[in-house]
């Protein structure tokens, strides 16, 4: 029976970041992935020459240095580079109009001026001014260095000096972002826009979305020199870079290897058992799955040590998906991204009210056959699981409902490509059941709905010795930067604070 220092359950971005850092530190690490593809939600799949994304399509802060993005910092630490294509913006289709929007402060101010007038511009300037000191704190105290379970105020003071005049603002970073919005924005469009951005980041409205996460985003998107990044080859390129770093330092990854249970010796995590019966011994176990899946892997007598509150965690909504391969003949100036909001009055969490589209082949022609485009569209965290959970995917009731509810995608797409129906060569539709099946997420959800207004996400430590967690169910929460940081925090607990700090010093963090 093979012995490892650490076994990690799940090869999502959090697990890969954790494993890569552990391997870099000299640990013998095994990552077990239930799916046939690594990457968790950030995996892609190929069909008839088209490369489809299953998850994230909007990236920033990876290729620039210095950066506040934990994933960018980890890739730097691992000495891994990803080929990135820079671009500036997306298309927006909202009740106020259909327009192109670029990142950066000045383009957005010009758009506000044309849509809402100068008074609204002044509101926005005031809002950005309030966020800048928060962004400065984040720049001075890298998220990668701020594990909530180990950092203290003295270390914070050592990490940063520029933010000291704003030290009273520190508590705001862990609160709901909506409080800052309420203090500075009255214009309905601006409030709706920020609410939408918050929802896309966290799966929750702005009052429930963590301020630190949004301050980081605004730091990346609304500075004068801001740009967005598309990893050539899609999210798979990010996953490959992390796996390469992991393997070159001795890490092992096994796919199609579902973990059946975590094993214990005298109430201490001591390894795992796979569904096929294979067992692996380890000194530590790290779980990179959602909180609901995690609990199923632990015997009840051990699980009693866990907080009862963990049983009652609410989930974010799920998704509808569409994947298209279509004829690109004669199409010019298509956006790589388009965001559609049907009705602000219904609210951003309303079912099928918001849709996001990505056409990566606009930038990367390797994503589709010559003369074709590939598209991924989804409704972010607003599709109820409850209407799908008891349906059989093989029955007509399910198929009919899928066609009916996914029809909004083509309705919205016709505003971008009027003749899209005649161009489609390949169409795949997905529901919460699809999302659950292919990403192994609880109820196909975006993750836990833990409101920043009510406290922080739990840390990576558990009440069980030698057992740690990372991913979207842990601090700092949902999103690629957040889960990357969570993986690093779990690694820190295993290799020790001093060794972890020594690693970060290599990249001046």
C-alpha cells in the first residue's frame, strides 16, 4: 500500500494550487479526481472540432506583475507561464441599451455620461474614491499571505505601510459590499450594475458579497491601464500549467478515481479509500470538494466533531447552459463576452433574467474549426434546483422542460447575431442536473450561499486532526482567485507557517 505525505480529494483549481505548493515544498502528494478530466468546474471538453468550456471564461490579473490575484501569484511562485491574449471589454445588453463596454475608469465614465448624465458620473467618481483605500490595503496585504487562522495584527502591520492611515477601514473588507454602494450610489443603473457584477462573482447580491473580493475586482477592472486576459486554449491551459508544476515536483494525479471514504486512525485522518476499493495511506488529507460532499466522506462518529451549523448551510442557485458551434461566415466584430439583463425590476437573482455569453474563438481560433465559432452561455446562479431534482434525464418530461427553459438563450442571442438560428451546426443544452453530473457540485450549485453580512466563510482547518479543506466552501469563498487562495492556505497548515513564508519571499510577498 503506497504511503503519501498528503492525499488531496478533487483536482479543482483549489486542490491543484494546494497540491502544487505542497509538491514544491518537497511533500509527496497524491491528487484523486473522480472525473475523467482534471480541473473541476474549470475543465473543457471537445466535440466535432469545437472546444467547449464548462466553467469560468472571464480572467484577469494573471499575466501582470505585481498582481493582487492569488492565482497569478501562485503561477509566479511555481514558475509557470500561460500564454494570454489581452482584450479590453465586452458587450452589454440591458434595459438602458445595447453597447460595448471597456474596462478602465475613463471608458466607463464616458458610458455613464452618455446613459445617465454628469451627476451620475460624479456619484461613480465618489464611489471609486471610497474603494481605492480598500484596494490599496489589498495590494499591500496580499490575499495569499492572509490566512485568517494564522495572521495577526502585528503581521499585518509588518506587511503593509501605505494603508496605515486607513487602518480603520480593515473591518469593512470582510463586510457586505452593498454597504459601500449604499453610501455612495443612488443612481438606479449604477446600483444595478454593481449588483450584477457582485452576483457574477459570488452568486449572491451585493449586500451578501464580500467587500475584499469586489475591491480586488475593481482594482483590476477600473484602473486606467486595466485589461482582461484570455488564456490561449481556454481554462484548460491554466489547469495544465498547475498540473505541470505539480508533476515536475513529484506530484501524482489519478483520474476516474472517486473517493468513497476518508480513513481514520484514532480519530486522526490517515488516508482514503477509492470506490474501486484501492486504499492510500497519508499523514494528511485535504478535501477540495463542496461542504456537502465533504461530510459524506467522513464516518458519523467522527463527523460529530464538526459544527452543527455546517449541516444548515444554504446553497447558491444553479445554472442553465448552452454550448453552440456555429458558422462564422460574414460575422464581424463579435464580442468575446456579452452580458444580458432582461429586466432590472425583477432583480438579478430572478430566474432566467440574466445570461452571460462567451465566444472565445473570437480571440483564439484554435477553439473552433476554421470558419466557425464556439459559444458557451449560461444563466448565473439563478436556476432553481428544485424543479429539476426529481426528473429523469432519459424521459421526455425532462427533455421538453430543458428545451423550454433554455429557449431564452437563442432569444437573447438574436440581439447579438440576428440569424443565429440558421448558423447553428452543433447545439448542446445543460441543466442543473448536467452541471451536477459533469462538475460534481452539490445540486449543481455555484457553491455555499454564505452572506458576507453575517461573517466569513469557514477556514481550511477542521475539528478533525490532519484533515483540511479548500475550495469554494472555505475562506475567502467563491471564484477562481478565492479558491486559489484557499488551496494555498491549506498547504500552509501542512508545511508550516515558516516554510510557507519562505516560499512567498521568493516572489516578494
